[in-house]
C-alpha cells in the first residue's frame, strides 16, 4: 500500500448542521462514524460511487473529561480545519524517515493493531496538524468501501448522529484541499518527498500533488495569510460557502 492522503478534518463544538449540509444539499455519503476518547466523528464522502472524490471528517468534543485535546483546540483556535490524515503502509518506517529528516512526531500510539497513529504539529506540518495512520484490515479500494456502505450502511461505532434524511442531491466532488505556505520548497519536500505526493500540475507560486487513491493537495506560496488549510475546492457548487470555518469554493 502506498502513502495515501485519506481525509481532511473539520472541528466544531457541534457538527450537526455541517453534517446535514454535506450529506444533504452537497450529496455526500456518510461512510462511518462513532465515539472515541475526547471526540466523536462522522466521515462524509464527497464524490461518486466509483471512488472519485475525497472524504471530509467532521469532529466534535466528546468525553472531554478523559481527553480534552479537541476542546482545548477549539478554545484556542475556534471552529475550522483541524488536520490532514495520511495512511501509511508501515508507520514505524514512516516515523523513522520523518525523524531522519528532522521532524518530531507526538502522541505516537502503536498499541492498537487496527489503528496505529502519530501526529505532527502545525509548526512542523505547514500550518496544519498531520496525522499518520497505519490501519489494520481494510477493503481494497475506495469503490469497494462505498459498495459496502451502499449494501450495509455506514460503519457505526456507535451511530450517534441524527436520522435526518440525507443524500437529497446529486453528489458533489471534493477535488482538492488547498494549503497556504510561506515556503513552497519546504512544503513540497514534506508533502511530496516524505508523504508520497506526486506532482499533478504546477504554476507560478503553486504546485498540486496527487496520491494514488485520487486525493489532491494544492500548495500555494502566500504572504497574505498564515500557513495552513486555506479552502476546499468543490466541483458541483456555484458559490462559495463556509462550513465549520472552512471555505468551500467552486472547483
């Protein structure tokens, strides 16, 4: 399995309205959700059943008495993009490569065979949190995962979100996540050389990287804003909107 950009995560104290938008007017497919220590989550696929598109993960605080990391993040930064998740075939090897390149991962947890993970903080990851994850047994590709959801419903661990009717519109497509950086070479070295992105397009002051599963990350060298996730470009919308502090713009 190659490195894969799996999803972009948005955080808020309450994700219910955003979920209704993504899985309603934007035609998204809820693929999974559940409770974890410190947060609860729903993942929404913005794309079609062939696997063309990307996943948006919505997270809100839950069981914060046991782990208040997300509550603290929201208190400090407010509603908005939280992290990018990259799935890797061997997290120990990935951590070794990052360490050799001068990066220091935090919150490393290799004890769960179904989900081994580590994180890089924004100061080392171009203004955003980056999660590295080595999953256990997974379906072979995105199309197979979506077919499983169509046949059996989303994975629920447990189901906690409302039974509001969803999928009331044709699917839209999350074509790319756009990230601002102050150093295009540094961002390219990190997301390209270390995290497996291949150049798909480029222009003056920007480069777009792609991963085998179809996810795209456009990196723009900017001096007018702080580094980090700038916007999500969506094919199928006509006007810009804001969801949980993230700008959704027409692709």
